[in-house]
C-alpha cells in the first residue's frame, strides 16, 4: 500500500483566498473560475493575462509525427499533400509536422497512411518536447513511461530508440490502455511492453530500477483550454488540491523506481505552479538524492520555470524547469521538469 498525501493539508497551503476586482471582472468576461484569473494576474500582470486569455480562445493546429521506422518521411508528406493536406516541418523535431490545412475528407486521423501506422497524430507540438528531452535520437535504454496512455510519448520514445531498447508503457485506466495497445500495434513497435497498474503500487510490485522515466501525470489540463473550454471552470481549488496530492504520490513512486544516475522527466499539460513547481519542491525537500537539472539541449526559446510564487514556491533551482504558453509559443501550455538521482 502506498502512502497517501493529505489533500486537505495541500488545500490550505495552496488556497487563493483574496480575489481582486480585476480577477472577478476578467473571470466573468472570459468564463473562468476567479482564482485562476487571480493566479494569472500574479504571474503575468494585467496586460499579459489578457494576451494569455485571448490565446486560449484560438485553436491550435494538430501535429503529426512521421514513423520513419515504417515509411520514408518525404514520401509520406508528399502523399498527404496529394490528399489535400498542407504541412509545415517543425524545426526542432526531426519527425514533427504541423498540419496547417486539411481537406474536407479524409481527416488527418482517418487516412490509409494513418491506419498503416505511418504517423501519430498529436493535438499540438508541445507533447513532443518531453520525449526529446528524455532520450536522444539513437540512444538505447530501458525506459518507464509511468502514465503512458494513449501512447503518444511512449511510441515517440520507442521511435527515438530506433525500435530497440525497452519501453514499459504503464497506465491505470483500462479504456485508455486499449487505445495505447492499438497505437503500439498500428505503428509496429516491438520494443514496447504495456502494463496495467497503479504507478503508486509499482515500486512494491517490480524488482527493477529504470535509467529513464517519463511521468506525464494526470492533471487539470489547464494549459489545453483552447482544446477543451470546459477546463475554464472544471477544477475548483479543492479539486486542484486532490489532483496535486495524487501528482506528488505519483512522482514519489517514480523517484523510487529511478536508478542511480537516472533521469526522470516530470510533465503536465498545466500552467498551474501548484501542479508543477510546488510538486517538485515537495519531492526535492523529501529526497536528498534528487536534483533538478537543465535540459541538455534547448529546442527553442521556451520559458524558465517559476522560482517564486506566493508562499508555496521559493527556489531558484526551479528555474531549470521549462514552460510553454500559447500566447508566447503558439502551442498548448505545458510544464516540464528534469530530475536526476545522484
């Protein structure tokens, strides 16, 4: 049995009690919970908060990741262009292409080429980043993807390792595991093992440590409001505290499964510091052998992590985390932190 984190204690630590009149006005205008707007004003100031809120009203184009283990990418792009798609290569991703324009039919996820496993459809470019920071092209390792479904990052890691090494793709939610298995089979990966388990119980179930671990933990998805506007009001502060407690539990288990000198990439599709820098702070306070590290390469001009926020985050080392924002990077909001075990 894993040790549960007291979400009520977290709630009283992270709760935003004072909401400004500006926050109330903007919350009403854009349809958000007021505490979220108050946080944005604290982090960005008024003018940039408006930019952020407006960017959440705009759609982002999907991205395909060419599976070069099955198909020549130049041939694939030419074929999709013949079908009426317009694609633009993402300069920091060898296999990534943004879908600029789509024909009435077929959709990008319903072509024969998709069904043959020639590419994976990501909702945006940002989800490509964590895998690229965890594994180098051609690197061979034993990797755990602790919350893997539906499989975008697990198959990306398997591809970066050229179909070699081992990816243990674990998830708890059965219907999502079915989607994960479908993608693994469709794309022809033989270096992926799918497991069905609560990651928080895995340290007691398996006698293995991993040199590389990816944790894309369940979150509020606050950085994906342009994809799902219901996120504007879906997560109240009590719900957020419950989510944060689970994120701490999951990251703790990931640390326990990490080998010495191993690298763990923690990521969420949320821009809330409570789910990211706060979670990382709780873990680094508890584990003396864990340190934050900078990415070995800079893919583009991302933003640094938040080093100070209210009374819950205060650590200059958190600047080593990276953040993406829709109004700055034209992609969903994500936070990514790299942790190394000494």
